[in-house]
C-alpha cells in the first residue's frame, strides 16, 4: 500500500497540516485532565470559586482549540485522501486505456470496474483513518502513559497489567477477522461479474427462460458475501464487549487501588481523577490503533489489486524510435504472418501473405472460426503477430505510433458498439471536427438517413447505452457512418453487413464504392453476395489461405470457395 501513497506528493502540504493540527489536538487532550485535577485540588476541595472559574475558562479555551484543530485536521485529511482517490482512478483509467485486448481478457472487465471503484474507496477510507487515528493514537498513548506515570508511579502497574491483556484480546480477534476481510474484495468481484452479465445479457436470459437460474447465481454470490460479513460482524460484536470489559475492570482497579492510596494520604483526589482519564485515553488509543490494524489488511488487499493493474505492462507499446517515412497512402501487406492467442494449442492464423492497394476492395471469407476477424485485428495492432510482419505504407505496424496508425484506419467492428448520446454524437465519434453536412452525408451513404429522419428529434435522437433502443441493422449502419465521417486511408468492415437485408446491403455497397473509391477497403463477410464484386477475395480455411482471386477465378480453382457458394446460392444464382 505504501507504493500507492507516493501519489500523495501533490498533497504534502495538506498532510503536514494534518500532522500539525493532530499534534495540537493531542496536546490539548493530554493537558485537560491535569487542569481537571487542579480544579478538584485547588478549587473544589478549597471552595475557591474564582479558581474554578479561572481554570474552567482555560479548559474551555483548550477544548475549543482542540475541537477547531480536529475539524481542520479532518477536513485536510479528507481532502488529501479524496485527492489520492482521484489520482488513483485517473492512473488506473489511463493504464487500462493502454492495455491490449490480451490484458482485458486476462484481468477481466468486472474486476477492473471493482478495482477502479470499490478498491480505491477502501484505500481512500483507510487513508483518512491513518491520518486521523494512526497518527494521533500513538501520540495519545505515549503521552498518556508519561502523564499517568508523572501523576502516580505505583498506580501505573495497573496499566502495565491491563494493556497486555487488552492487546492479547484484540490480537486474538484480529487473527480471526483479517482473513475474512481479505476475502471481501474477491466476493464483491463475483457479484459485479454476475450482475454485469445479467444486465448486458438480459435479452438472452429472457429468451431462454433462465431468469430463475440467473437469479439463483446472483443470490448465491450475494449470500456468499453476506455470510462473510456476518462472520466479521459476529466477531466484531464479541470484540466490543470484551474490550469494554477489560477497560471497565481497569477503571475499577484504578479507583480501588487509587482510593486506598487517597485514604492513606499518598495520593490526592485530583491526581486520581486525572489518572483515570489518562488511563481511558490510553485504552481508547490502543483500541483505535487495533481497529486500524484490522481495517488496514482489507485496504492492503485492495491496494495489491490496484497495484496489479498499475504494474501490468501492456504487451503492445509504441516503439522508442517510431518511423514516419510512409511511401504511400493505405498500402497494406502481410508477410508470412502467424498469430496465436494466449493459451491456444494451435495458431489462429498461419503463414498469411497478401497485399492490399489503395483503390481496391479486398474481401475475406471463410467458415466460422477460420480466422477472419483475427486477421483484420492485426492491422490496427489490437494484437501483435507471433512471427512475420504486417506493413502499412511500407512500415511495420510495430514501428508506427499507435495513434498515427489508427488515424489511418476507419474500423467497423463485428459487434456494432454505440455510446449513450445523440445520433450526431455517435457519428462524430469518428471525427470530432465533422460538420453537420459531413455527418448527414455519411449517414446517407451508410443508408441511415431514412430511419434517422423518422425518429423523434432526427439527428438529435438520444441513443441508449449500447444502442439498445435501435435495431441491429440500424446500429451497423450508424457504425459505418461513424467510420465514413473519419475519411481514413483504410476502411475495415468486419462482418458489418450481416444484419442488413439484401436490398439495403446492395444499396450500401453501391454507395460505398463511389464514396471510398480511392481508399483501401477490406471487407470481412459471411455472405457470398457481399463479396462477389470485390477486386480480390481471400478464402480462409482453418487459419490458412485456401484461395485468392476474383469470384470467377475462385469458382474455377478453389474447392473451399465453391462449397461456401453452393451452400448459400442456387446453381442459377452463382452461374
């Protein structure tokens, strides 16, 4: 957790202020029992009202100063802790933004959300407690012991017996609670995972009538966390009475032995009163310190999880000496490329070699799992190749800045993703500087203008999170418009026509051919009708190129392509 506190550097002045005001508050708290003893001895015992008023006024001033110091210390501690939380959330977000898809697959989306929210809240809360309690408690305990020893040395033996007993009780209970606290974050991860799956997959869950099954999954995760907290609270419920018993027995012992010393004349009544208060201050300081040691392990577990994210080095990083000597615009070449996913027994694609030139439409077709999406994901460098190289304009994509590389590409993913906001906002996501005319033109080319005009508000119509309030075909067309408004050198359509009917598909491809005639176009598709007119068709089969050429050439010389065509079209259609 100490690694996280290096981010408190901008709040050094606030932390110093907390230390100063906590010190002032502690001094006041330690001095008040002495003044109380003076009131009893010099005022009450002698019936001196003026003395009582004088010392009482001093006590009020010190108590008021302590209250002000406590408020300021709490304010500064809270501000520094919240600032630390803000920095950590920002650091995690930026680190996650730099992750490749492999890191997302490895860590998981649900746990990243928990680590960015709940885990940071745990660290933030403990930081406040550390600056308020862990600093003041030792000062109060040590100062209280010194002041109590000055009041009466012999009575201090009661504390010498009581403090180890109190420490043993707290240590015994802490050993039972700390492991349970460490399990809490993992169980919260599980709840977050199940809840997120239920919310994002609600249509599938209802379609297959598995609402009760998913409810049971959530209830199991919820009950698991609840039972863990119940175990903690049972121990906590036992802890407070046990500690209070020790503290009350200590008070009783002090009053018993102190009363004997007062009756013997070896101790005055004011000293006994002050000693009792110092004993309580010491006990409560030990209690606060013990509570910190119980809470810190949970924050420590959260800090470890945060550090795992911050210490994760992205596999895909920019080259130290990035090249920018491009010799063309949109020329793409694959040279003997092989790639496999982590943990896979065989490569997803093997020995892939081909080139794509500007002004050409290259289509990639193949059976499910043949490696089509994997292939195009290597161009924007979502993954790095195992061997071989992917070149763009004569430069290996690993030697190009990721920002510069992706600025050349308009990518339409297999699963259309829209963001909450208006239709205009979603289209402008591809180019924030796009004018209204460019947005409308991109929507018209993508065959989206028709349904947009029928919506309430038109281009200002609000899209729900994930685009759940529009159809799959509408989402695909808006995704295509988003890529078009970018006007990149390379267009990649990863099976982005699958939700369109044949008429809309044909109209869209016709409009696209005119719009992106000078760009490099790569289309991944399942339907033969979508790829028949392409300048080049690449047929993938089990990660290898089974054939490459035009539709006629492949019909004549590629058995795999003929099987795909015959499975989709009648003899008259493909003749």
